[in-house]
């Protein structure tokens, strides 16, 4: 037993039985000293095991760009505990940028670099106040290479001709995009099946 004027301190773990996804509750601590005096403290506590719902609003999944960058990438996050939430955008597995405040439920990233030709995977993760992390992802495509053109007919191609017209068939391919148009001396060519135009 401690004598008057002596102080003693002790600690004891308290387990609060909480159920549900986000249940407001509290831990009340009551301490009684050897003289019979009591003191108490109430600690508010929320059990939150639900990850934020995260979605991209732009660009669209599968969008194609002819630039090294996406001008803007925008996301939304829905969660009751976003007051100190952060959002992290990654491109192809590497962190591009961290937004330290998504308490409004949205975030925008500017001039997002697309590191490779073709498919680029954008992933955003949002972590709420309880440490739950929700993610969303989309795929966008970068296309900086022009279509390839190869002669199908006539082979070999005549360097000279006495005819006033010549039937020419070419094969056109593009690794990332579909073919928009094929012109021969400014005249639209007809599709001849597969990759062929004449």
C-alpha cells in the first residue's frame, strides 16, 4: 500500500468487443485509488474495417492518346472517414504522385506521364483514417507510332508504266490503333479485306 504523498502508476490493457463495419463506441476507464477516490476517462472509438470505394472519372478505361501524357487524371473516393485520407497514383507499378488531402472525396492529377508505348496501367489507392485502403485501376493506351505500309500488288512494283491507271494494293497495320483512312495520291482507297486497301 502506498503511503500518502507517494504516487503509483499502472497500466492495463482493455479489450473492447466491437462488431460491425463502422460501429461508434467508447472505452470508459475508471480508476480507484487506495483511499477510495475514483477518476475516469472516456475514449471515443470507431471500428472501421471497410475500405474506401475508389473510381476513376477520367480518362475512360481503354482510352487512347497520341501523347506522352494524360493531361488530367481524376478520381473519386467514397468513405465516411476521409478527413485525413491520402491518394496515391501509380503508373505501371511506379508511384507518380501522392495527394495528401482527399477529404472532399475527389482528387485530380495533372500531366500524368505514360511510360511506355501501348498499354499503361493506372492504379489509384486511397487510405482512410482507420488505415483501410481501397484501390481502383484502368488501362489507357499510348500510340506515338504511325501505321506501317507494305506493297501487296503489283510485285515487283514497276518503276515505269505506259498505262494511265494502275491497280495498287497495299497492306496497312497499326500496333495500337485502328486505321482511320488510306489515301493514294489524295484519293481515298477502298478496303479490300483484312489489312488490304486498293
